[in-house]
DNA sequence: AATGCGTGGGA
DNA sequence: TTCCCAAGCAT
């Protein structure tokens, strides 16, 4: 992907045009016309988040990106602070048990992320001399690091010019450029082309642009009830200009919860997190009466290495 | 490519 | 109250 991006920008720089599928108003003398208003808005309205401060380490950025995968900022803030205080470097975390990582993960949800972050820290110590790698490709090889997270760390921790396509950026692009309310369920090729073409060439400006668009999506161009009156590019928004047509794509994926294995696993994990000692089976039975499902979930949690069976009747964090 | 994976807050 | 969804990843 990074190689493709470099090629696209090289071609663009060579012929001096922003050839592509984007509306012509996107360009003002060959420059992204959305850049100035969005950067100005960001300057005035950005939240002061620990992982965005100049002194934030790459490790701090990386921890935040793991925690922010599907979890809102407000809930990440206290856990991120606790992690960075306890494990200021990848080596500090790698020296810890995975069980402690899961315990300090607390109720952020999707605790497999805690295991992957621990595994990533271990790999960083083993393969990168304990320093968070800066290249997209090296980051992408770490457990739990997909396209978004690799791009985000490379851009925000190391100032590289990589497109960052998270759910916020995708929604902003879809509305402004494509005139519809929501993007598809998976990232399409045209979205990458859009992001590549809008990305400023200067690395520092590119990183600022990416975080600013993300913030705009998080605070103004929200999924529900967007605050268009506060939007710096409302006048250029295709969705707004079209009269906010309602979403008419395929049904968006919702997640069942009541009675699911995920709920059962969550209950079991909550019990184990709350105990420093192995927990007797009766305490697990107390939170999930259905024996068949309980056993299935205990087995899947064991398979995931989120729990270990300590004795025939007791369970614990690994 | 479709599905499974936690949790809690806001509309 | 119910529903929606929040900086995704792995399989």
C-alpha cells in the first residue's frame, strides 16, 4: 500500500495535476482546497489528548491506537495513563505476564487486544531492539496491527505521509466527496485513491491533515446527528448540498448481545479480573447458569489464552 | 468475505 | 427503553 501511495504521489507531482475522480472544487491551484479550513478548525477545536502531545513517545501512541480500536476516547484515557505509568516502554510490558496485561486492560472490551499488545511488545524487544519500529511494513507485521493501526503509528508517531483510513475519515470523505451518508462496510479501492489524492505531500502537513480529518469526524461529522453548523467545510459538502439523502445501502452490521457467547465470555473475564487468586468453578457458574454455553466459552477463552485452568475446579488469568 | 470478538454511554 | 455505535483485527 505504501509503495502504491508513493507511486500515486510521484505521478501527481510529475504531471502537476490532481487527476482522479474527485470533484474539481477539491483543488485550488493544485492544492487540496479542504486543507486550510480543516487545519484551522483543528487548531481551534482539537482535544488535548495525551498521545497527541509533542512529548508523547511512539509507545504511547501505539498503546493508544490499540486501545482505541472500537473503544471511545473517554474510556481509553484513564487506562492509557495507567498503562504508560506502569509500563513506560515495550520492554516493561514484555517482562510482565499476559494475565497482568489483561487485568490492567480492565473493561475496555475485546481483551484479546491486550494479549496482542503484549505480544507486539515482546516482538519489539525481540526484533527491534525494544524500539517501536517506524516503517509501515515493520509495524504491519506486529500482532494486532492492521492497515489502520500501522498507518496511524507511522503518521502520528513518526510523521510519515501515509493515508490514514479510519471510520471517521471514511465517513467524512464519503459525505464530502461522494454525497452519501455512510461508506461501505469495507474499505474500497476508490476510498484509497481519494485518500491518496487528498494527502498533502509534505509529511508533517500530511500527518496534521489526517489527525484533523479524524477529529472532525469524531466531533462534528458524527455518525448520528452531525453538527454541520460547526463544520468548516459545510459549504463544500456533497451530502449537505444534496439535501442529506438518507442511507440506502446494504443493511449495516449490528451486533447481537443478549445471550451471546461474547456476553458470556465477558462475564467470565470480569470474574477472573476481579480476583488475584484462582477462582472456583462455582463462582463462574454463578454468573452464567447455562452449563453448555458456559463450558463452550471457557473452552474458547482457554483457546484464546485469555484464561488458564489451574486445577480441575479452578480458573485464573494467564 | 463474512463473522466473531466487550463494553458502556448517548440519542 | 431500545438502539446504535466507538481511532479494527484476525480468521
